[in-house]
């Protein structure tokens, strides 16, 4: 702060608590472009593998190979072929997700560019931040006092725990297990 008799200067001047200092620092949290790019590359590799496995099925069928080989190569081709568009769609959706933390509160954008789905929570409106294990991933939710809720997990953000801890740090609340 400043010396007695002089006003404090610089960022956060006059703010006395660490929580208020954190709130005054705006932050936009988005998914890593490198991580999203890796998901896109994985999707293309899956398409390539599905095509190669389908060619292998044709090859085994034409050479008179056993039904067991054809079956398992076919299952692999279908699995990779089915997974390719799913991961592509997942990556496309994840590119638009963001959370803006500023002095007013937390603004979630969990929609796409065509269908934006945003919810805003002022810092004093946030009642709880919860964490729940769903399948093999963590799902977090930010709950407001009026019943509104924003849910996000590892299919929304590549590191959802970081988003939840940043919000918890700015609200002074602990992340609760649900």
C-alpha cells in the first residue's frame, strides 16, 4: 500500500483482502488450443485407422481367412469409425466454452457460437461449489442461492478442477464433495 498521508496507487489500490484482490483481476479461462488440436488430430487418426481396418477386413475375406479374424478387424473398424465423428464433435464444442471471472462475478459460456448458453453468477450469489465423480471423470457444479446451476466436467474443460478452484478462491468457499 502507500505511505501514510498519500493515497495508495497501482492495481488493487484500496482493496484490503486477498479475495477482493483476486476478484479485481479479470481472467478468461478457455480450453487449450493445443489440447483441442490434439483431439482433432486423434479424430483424424481414428478415421484413418477405421479405413485401414476396413481394408484389412476385405483382404482377409478375399484370402479366405477365418471368421474370427474378420469379426475382430470389423469390430475395430466400426469402433474407430464410430469414435471419429464423436471426438470431432466433442472438440468442436469444447472450442467455444469459456468462463470469465471479473470483479462482478463468474460468467459461464457453455454453448456454441450458433447456440450460446451463458449463465452469470455474481460473487455474492454463489452458494456452493460441488464436485462429484461421474463414471471416470469429475463433474463440478456452481450453484447459486436462487437455484441456478452451471455444470462442467472433463468433457467441457480439459482441466475442470482448475476452473472450480479459481472460482472457489474468488468466493472464499470450499469445494464440497457431493
